[in-house]
């Protein structure tokens, strides 16, 4: 799955366009390397997202195309 779509589906970022802009600005990394919006995300990857002054680090547990709002938190684990 594309990185920008995963960020939207997992609700780490609310909109896909915002996720795309964050990737273009270099604020998202996969396994320590800067990632483009089109980068592939798979289970076991470590994502780090910069939100202003703080950073969020999560591990991808599950990759699904569509998910209900209540189940979105099961797609990743905070580190």
C-alpha cells in the first residue's frame, strides 16, 4: 500500500493530500530513511512522522485498504 494512503486509512493523518504534503516536505521516514508518498508500506515497518516540534513513531501491524474508524488503531502500535 502507498504510504500516503496508509497514513489516511490508519487515521494518523486525516487527509491524503496532507499526508502527501508531509511526505514531500521530508517529515515522514520509513525505517529511518526519508520516504516519498508513493513508497510501499508493509507489516513490520517503522514509521516516524514529524508534527511540528514533536515526532510520532509507530510500527505497522496490519495493512488493509479500508477500515472502520474503531479498528484503525489496530493497524499500528506506538513506540
